[in-house]
């Protein structure tokens, strides 16, 4: 799983991010390019177009949902999405909140950008990371600067 979440686990509001962190976007692009990305329908629809050089697996309960883009497929459960990438070397669950919650039991690693702020206005949240299940393996702090309004830390967790 790969995500950016505030200290109160806020992910976004109205199907959009609350912050703009260019270096985090760059990290996300570098990590996910060339690999399948698994997401919910609302996350997919938040993109102006599919992200380049990535296979998109879109989860929806709507059996009539159709996507007319190359490199995009529609499935109807997290299990079906996971099954569809079983022969891939690496795939990423990229959100939203409910997909993270359902996908967490299948994940081996969580790459979390922890934004050092609280966003009470958020309407979507990342699930709590259970310290009995996940072990923090590395962290790299990025201070706020002229391009980043918030401090953040890239945290890598691995399943124990």
C-alpha cells in the first residue's frame, strides 16, 4: 500500500487531497510507474486521466461500470483485484480509505507519507496502523520549505 496521510490519518476531502507536496508526488510516481495500481472507483475518477505507464485496476460494486481507457480494468472486490495481480512482481493499493481498509490484510508493505498536520475537515481516512502487525523499518523526514507547506516523513512499514 502507498498513501499520504496526516497525523489524524486524514487522506482527503471531496475526493481530493488537502495538501500539495511535490516531492511526495514525485516519490509516488517513481514507486508506482511500471507497476499495477489498485484503487476504488472514486479515486480513479479523481484523476483527470489514467496515470501513465501503470495498469489501473478499479474496484467498484457497480456491475455496469465501464472504463474506456487502455490499461484499465474493472473488478468488483479487493480479492478480485489482488487475484488479478498475483503474477506481477509488485503492485500498489493506492486508495481510497475503504480500499485501504479492505486491502490491508493482503499487503506486505505500507509506504506512508505522514503529513505532520491535522485536517479536521477531511472526509476520508487511512486506517490505523496496528503496531502488533506492522513494524516501522525506515523513516525519512522532509521539512517544509518554499514548495511544501507541511513537514512530512516517509515511513516504510513491513508486516511482522
